[in-house]
């Protein structure tokens, strides 16, 4: 079997596992898999085997069986992220509002200091 056919076959196995999880949970049709064997990524000094970015599960492992386990892990992480998504959006909005208010306050102080000088 050529390398290209093997990569395609392995990629299909990972995609089949994702599809199986989507069918069993009846959630997440927007989730997709990117398999990038051989790519090395680090986070906080640790090598990543998989990561979830938005609706994409990125698998870095070269071994297909490990990749299947990582699809399960990534899909579970994606599911949990859906639960916290609204909280993160709320917190980000509060941070943005606070920064706007703080900026306005700082500008008022700068203007007062400028008049003073």
C-alpha cells in the first residue's frame, strides 16, 4: 500500500470514529477532524497529541489507534466546551465593558491633569 493510500485510510478511520460519536450523542455535526501526523506543537511546555480549536479536533499523533483514542478525548473536550461557551462569552463581554469604562476614566484623569498643568 502506498503512503498516500495509508494516510487516507487512517484519516478515514479517524473520521469514522468521529461520525460514530456524533451519531451516538446526536450532537456535534459541525465538528471536524484534522489529522496532522508528524506536526509537533507545544502548550505550556508539553507536547500536544491533540487539541480542540473551535469546532475542529486536531490530531498530531502518527499512530492510528492512538489517534482514535484522541478523537474520543477531543470530542469529549468539545462537548464540555459547549457547556462553558456562554460563560466565556459573558466573561469576555464583562472584561470588554470594564476595559471601556477604565479607558474613559483614565482619559478624564489625563484631561484633568492636562488642565492642571
